[in-house]
């Protein structure tokens, strides 16, 4: 199954939204294979957001991401990257559709609650930045055969 890296940003943790947001992913059928509370070291935040280096919001973004604890989640599922991004909604809280995480819980452009990997390459890089191999669990949810049609051996 595809894996993606999700970060519940400092505003989500401070606002008591860890449970609400994580619960949406669980209910959708995405499987939690890694989860921890951490304060992101500046060097990791800089590597994570390296593609934005030089943009006007970059330094503020690194400061924000390191100012208070976050929750990092590794989620697994068929098409997990695209599904998680759809559930997050548009980048800016002011633009995100109701029904999405950013649309339902946020109004800010900068404090937008959540990060999700945007490609398989980004997911591989970001999972490696935030999780050691032994922090990711391989486990079979007992409900899996009801989340997917597994009758042909692969998830549908
Ligand atoms: P991430 O999942 O966090 O990477 O968000 P994204 O992929 O939806 O957006 P993008 O990668 O373009 O931007 C990364 C983050 O930088 C956003 O989530 C915002 O927190 C912040 N950001 C992006 N654009 C702006 C901006 O114009 N102003 C400010 N203040 N922050 C921005
Ligand atoms: Mg991004």
C-alpha cells in the first residue's frame, strides 16, 4: 500500500484538533502505520520545506513549524497521497472547501493545520526525514477486508 507523511501542524495541536483530524483519516480507511508527538528541529523543517526556500513566506513557515509540538503521522492505503490531499483541502483556509480539514477548521493562509506529501517522491523523502524504519509498523487491520474489496488479492 502507498504511504504518505502527514503533519498536524502546531496550530492543530494547540487548538486540540489532534483527535478530530486523525479520526477523519481513520474513518476514511487510511491506516495509521506511524504516529508521534515531536518538536521539529529547525534543520528538519528546513529540509522538509526546501522546495520553498527563497519564497517570501519560507522563513516564517520554518519558524511556525518549529515553535510548538506537532504530530507526525504515516498513513497507508491505496492512493493514500492523493486521498489525504483531497481530505486536507486547498492550501489556504480561506479558500478550502467546507468538508475538508482546512475548510472546516481554518481561515488562515499560514496557519493551515496540516501538511500532506504531494507526490510519491516527496512521501519517500518526508517519511525518511520524520520516521526511523523501526518507528513504522506493519500490521493488518482486522477491518481491512471491509475497507477494500480484496477478493482479487489486490485492494479495489
Ligand atoms: P503543505 O502540505 O504544508 O506543503 O501545504 P501545501 O502543499 O498545500 O502548500 P505549499 O506546499 O504550496 O506551501 C507550504 C506551506 O507554506 C503552506 O501549507 C502554508 O503553511 C505556507 N504557505 C504557502 N503559501 C503561503 C503564502 O502565500 N503565505 C503564507 N504566509 N504562507 C504560505
Ligand atoms: Mg506542499
